[in-house]
C-alpha cells in the first residue's frame, strides 16, 4: 500500500520530464467528455452531427455558424451504432435539432465500441 501511495504522490509532484515510465492520469478529460457536458446546456439547434471520428473531424460547426446555422457535433472516435442510439436517446430531447446528420462509416459496424465508450 505504501508503494502505491508513493507512486501516486511521485506522479503528482515530480516534473513530467522525469516520469517517462510512469503513465497515469486520474483527472483526465477528453474532448468528448467536454462536449457531452456542453450538450446538456445547449438547446434548439439547427443541425446535429453524430457519428464516428469522420463526423467530428469532418463537420466544422464554425463553418455552418458563418451561414447563420446553430450546430452541435456529437461525433466520437469509433462511435458504434449502439452508442449513437444512446447518445441520441439522452441528448436529442434537449438539443431539439431541426436536422440530424448521421455520418455512417463501415468501420464502427465491425468494432466492439470499447474505444468510444
């Protein structure tokens, strides 16, 4: 127990350049996590983009905003159809989009969805 505690403390106080073989991050938050937090606060959008990484990397909300459209992108890496279903089930009623664009790419149909979970 002491060794585990020491590793955690060491990882917090020692500069990163000395931690080449100590890889952990308890407080990490990815871009998807931030977008899901944001999705709870946004309402009445014009277009909702949803799908795999091709979606979140391929549809730039700022481009659509320059044409006066309010958009939101719920795409994530390797997002499977099941995960898309649950995201729509959770956020669709709040976002209330006029149009949903579901990006379909064959890759996520063949994976287990662990990466995007």
